[in-house]
C-alpha cells in the first residue's frame, strides 16, 4: 500500500503551507476534521519545543491552496510568519467597573425621568375620580 492509498484511508494529514482567501498564509500540520457534520481543514501551527502555537479551522471554500512540505520547512515558515494566536480581549477591571457604574447611573436617571413624567401626568389628569357634580 503506497502513501497516497494510506492518505485516502486515513484522511489528509501532512505538513503544509496553507494559503487562505484574504491573503493569509499559515504553515503547520494540516489534517481534516469534521465539526457539526461539516468538513474542515485543521491547521496546527507549531511553536517552540514541539508545542502548538495555534490551531485554526477553515472550511474548504476558504482555502486558496495547500502546498505539502517537509516538517522542517513548515516549522521554519511558521516561525517566520510570526502570527499570534487569537486571544480574548478584555478591558482592564477598573475600566469595566467604570463603564458598569455609568450604565447603572444612566438607567437610574432614565427611571427617575419616567417616574417624574408619570407623577406629572397623575397631577394634571385627575382620572376617573369623583367630580363635584357626581351624585352618590
């Protein structure tokens, strides 16, 4: 059984340089993976000391090209690419607290304005209360 036959039985698993629509180029270990029943290309970009620096999944429609290369070439290309992994971005705690306090103050102010409007309407409209002409 040759390499191409094994590859078709086990799915694609190669070191490669992957070019994505939008001018993104990644190098790493490329495999196939199904997510939610849909096929994706998984790219594990190597980091130092046999770590994985980042993992990205791409649908087949996003792929411009896949160029199989040796592991050494992929690692060198990944090192030179220097792309950082996607990280969650959060505001510093003191900034987040200030925003939340301002939002609460705005909610309180809006509620006070609504309460004032309701009080004013109640004063200006006696409603269905008894009139002087009503007979009881």
